C-alpha cells in the first residue's frame, strides 16, 4: 500500500507544472517524440526494402536502400 501511495505521489509530481511552465512528463514527451518518428520511418523503410514483404520490385528496393544509407550517413 505504501508503494502505491509513493507511486501516486511520483506521478503527480511529474504531471504538475514546474518553474518553466511545463511538466517533466510533457518535456520528456516533446524530447522523445522526434526520435520515435525517425525510428518509425526507418522501420517502415526497412519493411518496404525487405525482399520478404515484396512490396517493391528489385530496382525499387535497391533505390530505397541507397536512400536509407545516404540518410543514415547524414544522421551520423
């Protein structure tokens, strides 16, 4: 029971606004969301470039792999 109360207080502290006018949970969400979007797009590209799914022909997969490699070089 004590653990539930402690967890409740922790969640309330995360949701209340801090000195900057935004909660810690909101700040973390804003910081993590772009990274999640990039990973989602990479996963979709990987799925489309996979020969097992067979969405694209071989030439399309080759072009998509080139785009993914160039994009990852830019990120590094």
